[in-house]
C-alpha cells in the first residue's frame, strides 16, 4: 500500500497531524457531513490513474480518502485494516486482480465497489460480484460524477440498513 514518505496519511491510513482535510470529521469544516464521512480507498497499479481519481474526488465534501494501493494483495489488506465504505478498484493489477480482491474479501463483506479499468471485457464479471458500476479509462468526468453519486447513495443505503 502506498503509505511511505511524508504523505498526508500514516501507516494506519489516518491523517498525519496537521494534514486533516478541511472537510473531514475531525475538523468539522464547512459542508462536512458529521453523521458519516464516506471512507474511500483507491486501488490501481498505475500512479497516474490513482492521481486522476484523487483529482476527481478531491472537492467532494462527503469523501475522505483513507488509503491507496498499487496492487490487489495490498487492497485486500487495506480493506481489512481501514474498513473503507467505498473502493475505486482497478481490475487488472499485479498479484491479485480486482475480481480476486472481491472474492478474497468476500462479496458480503466487501465495501461498495466501483471498478475503474481500461479493460471492458470484464464488465459482466464485475456486475457478478455486485459492483455498483464499471468505469472505463480514460475516465470521463461527467460519467464518473454520475457513478460516484450512485455509489455514495449505495453507501448511505447500507449505513441506514445497518443502523436499523
């Protein structure tokens, strides 16, 4: 998992002191959703793709990026340790592909998933593992915004179902 260096997150995936996003719960910034920030994990083996996804979600006041991974094995570990609500998951990655990540975590224990990939041939299999959607690279801003909105609705629906 990409946690090395002086990035904004420590090994546990939590913001380093002084690095809390203005919209995070700890800061209670303008527009924050104190009831439930959506914890987001980005898993893609391409650093530029991860940067693009960070850019696309950066201004969303409901989202808190809790970690990034560059391969499937790290994604499985991060999901178990960081407990994200939503995962943006590439399908074609080293060590384990995105579909195997879902199988290892377990479909019923898996956070809400949006597959983001350059490989359209996996679309049907992505929906077989209950993905909310499937976005092809290069990512179109408008399509991604629509998919992200649907994913956030799914996260909120799961939270409501858990709370009673």
